[in-house]
């Protein structure tokens, strides 16, 4: 089967990539692309005044600044270089920053030595040796590895390593949402008429402790007016973090239809647990397992065969997110539904997407999708569908 080979190759490539270089003193080296970009504009950009540097009170405690929504955030790298702009978020060991000089950039969080933000952001941290989360909203400063957040009532402080995530803004509902849309279209006319359409949509709500994902994937193809592909997959998953890495998945649901695999409708609902196995700046991997109930309504069946099935399944899943080079992301997900009451209905789904940033929110997406049903039943015409379906598409994606 191709999925173990593909997952093994992804893991080998990611481990081989240099995600963090250390200098002789043991500190993180500067990002070469960001350093080059900074060097290119040093001659044209005025020096940031000292007033914009992270503040420090007379006692040297690095007190957070007063609130000022119009003032730009400032980051200083451990090389002494500074960038100005607005912080978008901190997640997966990176800080996402909309720079005045370089537009959207990503910087490894350990490479930030100082920070000052007069805007209201929400920070989630977990103190070492405890399972309790601190979730606070306010202005912030980072000095000497200590992040301090002023809520207006008191100052909370924790180490840079203890920060798990940050979202821009306060606790307004609109700050929790993000979305993505990708589509591909192919049309041919002349001696034959052929059209292919693929559509992918994602909607996510993420807070400091929870994550909800709603996704849709669809594919349509026709040749000379005859349908050759018609498949739909909708998924929903809600995660609640118990620790930095461990989370509960409840509920999880999936609806799938593919007449060419003889599946009129397959509905799955269940729950489980997940764990963030690897969380490096350029490589992320999680694993999950659980139990689910599965209902299948076959598109057509032969005489004497049941048209529906009710099963219990064990689920196993993994997600790999890899950033091999700047402006390129490679995300792969795999899920196995092992149907314990009827192994013939066991299914696999693998999706691998390479996204290349074209401009701003616009990406070029190259997608490979593999679906497998171990032993699909023959349809009413006595034709048994093939177990494997593999699709590759190229399209444009938008992130909101």
C-alpha cells in the first residue's frame, strides 16, 4: 500500500531538514532569508527610535507598555535586528507577523529575544511542572526570556518557553475564526468534451484551549456528457486540550459519498484522543485514535445482498505539517477506519497538499488524494469497483 511509504518519506525528509542551527554559544542562529531581507532595506529604512524598543522600568523588570492600539508591535531577534508591524498569532513554535517592510513573515519563536506590543492580545501559557493553563489578555513585553502581560488589573508573567499560543485581539468571537478555499477547473473541447472540477473548503474556530474544524472535499468529472467522477466528503472535529499536547476529540463526524465506489452514503460518528507528537518550528506531527459508529448505504447491490450496513470501527489518524522552504507548506493527513464488525468495509483516506504562496492570501495548491475500501461490494450490474482511487489536482487557494 502506498501510504506507509509516503508517510515514511515525509518523516525522513522532515527529520533531515535543519530546523534549528546553534552557534558556538548555544543560541539560535538568525533566519538567513529574514536577515538578508533586513540587510537589503537597512540603507533605506530609518533607525527605530529607542522609544520603540521593549520597555524596561527602573528596576529592570521589563514592565509591559501602556495600551495604544495605533502603535506598531516591535520584535527584536537574538541577532539585534528589529522589525515593526502587527503580530497575527503565535502557534506551533512560530510567530506570524505582518511586517511594515516585508509583509507577512514567519519567525521561529525561540529566535525572538525581545517583544513589545501595546495592542490587546490573548496569550495561553502552561507553567513547567503543572497542567494548569494561564489565559490572559493585555499588552505585553518580552525581555530576557520572560513574557509579561498587563491585563489592566495585574501583570502576569511566564517564561518564553511556557507560551503555547497567542491570538490577536481579545476574546471577541471574530478573532477565533479562519477559513480557506481551494478550487481547480479543467475543460477540454473538440473531438471530445471533458470537464473536471475539484473543490476544497475549510472553516476553523480556534481558542486557547479548543479547536473546531469543518471541511469539505468534492470532485466532479464528465467526458462527452457522461459522469466519470462524483464524490463528496464532509468532516467535523472538535478538540479540547487537556495538556500542552494531549487533547480529547469529541465529537468527530464524517459524511462520504462516491457512487463510483458504490457508496451512496457513509456516515461516521465517534470520539477519541489525540497527541501532538512533534512540535518543531518547521515540522509538526500528531497522532490520534478512537472509536466510531459507521452507517453505510450502498449505491446499488446485487440480488440477495443487503443494501445497508451498521458497523463499529476503530480509527487511527495522523497529520504531518512540513515547511521545507520559505513560502512553501506541505501538509499531509491520513485516516484509517478499521471496521471491526466487517473488515471488508475498512477504509483509508490520505490527502497531501503542497501550497506555494503566489501573492498575499493566494496560493498554488497541488493536491494528491488516495481513497481505499478494502473490498467494495459489486453493484446491481455485477461490477465490483476497484479498491483504490487516486486523484491529483492543481488549483488556486485562498486563506482568510
